[in-house]
C-alpha cells in the first residue's frame, strides 16, 4: 500500500475500535476463548523463563493469624508464660502489650517432614508434606490498612497495582471468556478495592470481585449472566453497533486506558454468559466433593464454597484467584475463642482444596498461598489477646514448584522477630513471580516518567524454597 492510499490515523483507529464489536461473535464459536487476536490485552503471553506454576490461589486470612498459635511452635513460651519479654519490644507498636502469653493450644509433629502444627488445624496438618513454610516473614506496617496494601501491592504508602494485576499484566489469561483475576468475597475495608486494583496499569488488569465480605458465598454470582430479552445473535448485532459508536467516541481519546477498559468490559460481559454460569454452578459437584470442602456443614460451608469456586475457576483457566476469610483473625482479646472459631471455619475447606487439587493433577502447576497481613505478638494484650506483629510471622505455600514438606527461616525463641533467613514481603513477591516464570526486575510498566515494578527497587528471589 502506498503512502498516498494509506488510511489516516483517525480512520485506522476507527476501524480498529469498531472491531471490538465483532470480537464477541468469534467467542461464540471458540469455547476456549483462546483466539489468535493480538488486540486482546489478556491473550496469553510467554513468560521470561520456564514457569513452575501457571496460576495462583491466594487464601487470605484477614486480620492477622497468630504464628505462635498455628505453625510456629515456641516451647519457650510455655516455659516463660507470664514473665516479661527478655528483650526490647519494637519502638513502634500498634498498642501496648504486657508479659509473655503461652499458646492455649497444643502442638504436635505431623507427616514425614515432622512439621509442628497446633491442634487448631487438624485437617491441614494431614497435608504438611505438601506445604512449604516460611517462618521468617516480616513487613513494615503495624496497622491493618497499611499491612494489607503492602501484602497485596508491595506499597503501604502509595496506590500501586496489586499482585494479581501484575501477574495478569505479565502473563495474560488462559481463558478469554472469564476474568483473568478474581477475588472472592473480598474485604471492602483496610484499603478495599486498592487491594485488587490495577492502579496505573491498564484497567483490563483490574481484579474482578465476586461479592464481598458481607455476602454469603452461596449468594455470590456475576451480574447479568443471562439476557432474557435478546438472543445471542441480536446481542452480537447490538455490540457491533455499539462498537462502531464507541469507535467514533474513542478516536480523540485514543490514550484513555479507562475508556479502553470499559469498552472491552462489554465484550467480556457478553462472553461470560457462555462460561461463567457453568463454573459458578456447584450443584454439578458430587456429594463426596462437597463433603470434602465442608459444604452444607455449618461453620465450614461459607469458606468451603469459596475454596471450591477457586478450584473450579483455576481449572477453567483463571490466572489469579483470591479467597478471603474476612475480617476475623484480629484477636486483641478472646484469643482462644476467636482463633478456635476461625480455624474451624477454614481448616477443613483448605485441606479439601489441597487434596482436590492434588487428586486432579492441578497442584503441580497451581501455587496455593496461605497468608495474613501480619502475625501476632507473643506478649499479651489485656488478659487474653495478642497485638499486631509485622516483625515476624508465618505463611505457607503449596504446589507450583515450591519445596514440599519444607520449612524456611525462623523467628526468635518467642516468635516476636524474624531472625534467621529473613523474608521480606518484597522477597515473597519476587519469589511468586519467579515461580510463575516472571523476572520481577523485568516486569515493569512506565508511568509518570519512570519504570515501576511490584517489588519497587527491592526483592530477592528465595530460591531455597523452590523444588
């Protein structure tokens, strides 16, 4: 084509944008959604290096579970119960605490790895040989809001893209008919939407919430999954017309990422009608599978449904799925009652998820992460509570190339500070990206004149936890 006969930039933009109205038509004939369409920003992209994991399921325990009452056994706490802490407390504390407080739960060793687990988690304890513990996590913020943002976005002071958004930006999605980043029953507090926000990344990488913490998992759905008034063919014609109108509107706004994301959301909303109802329908699962997750069984039903949905979305090709147990783990008082109830609600569903993923061959390339925003103090707050503690806490991961039946790092004798092989939140993020085949130093996005990344200018890949 000669220069004289080439269409103008305005005409090229109009034609390209008009095509957006035709994309849903192709989705009707491609159930997998993996259409060779370079205009789709969520199309799968090659990783930087061979990945060990293809997807992430993030089990978020909102409120801060106590490491010394769950997975970080400290016999010195039993011995010195009621005595003063024999070293200085942090200079900055969320609240004042008193003397040492022993754990009200017994610990025992489990599996061939001999991992110590408290009696709070009898079902998860059966799977310790699948787990990779990091017992030397530490962060930078004593408050829930800052700690949540740090855990989810790498920053507790600025609005930054979330971990799930960075993963979707780097790898795209395996299924174009579903959102690539889902968060099930997320909290609306302590940073709220900023915890699953794309921030300055293009809006298509934003997390899609299914309900929120105030909505029962049994009631979670996506809006407008059926159109009782229009056939798919009529919807396609309407979307084509809408695409042409939007094309004219978009020409003078070609660099408006928010507008581009809104236009593409119409396309995804149409394609969701074909696939999302099937994934959301738990009635097709066997009674044995439902029982495995604790569905229809009192305290475990709600979180069990979230975990089963996470498995179904992972199986369907969603790249990043978060499920949240919100906001329950913040026991400044009544530690025994609060943590007992919380663990009862999540123990069986989490064990069921691990067993189900493993049985289906999904655990090998699915990275399962269990974490809260921080841990708790070994010193007592009031009579029977513990305060926030970002200075040393435990998380665990399973599958996706992590070393099974392994424990890395350690806190001091009482579990207050990470002391051995410390792992900062930035290191944890770098390691997750590495397992997914992404180099955290190369996964960048230029905004406001500089390159940004999830780990900012920090982060070390913790290769010791990798199989």
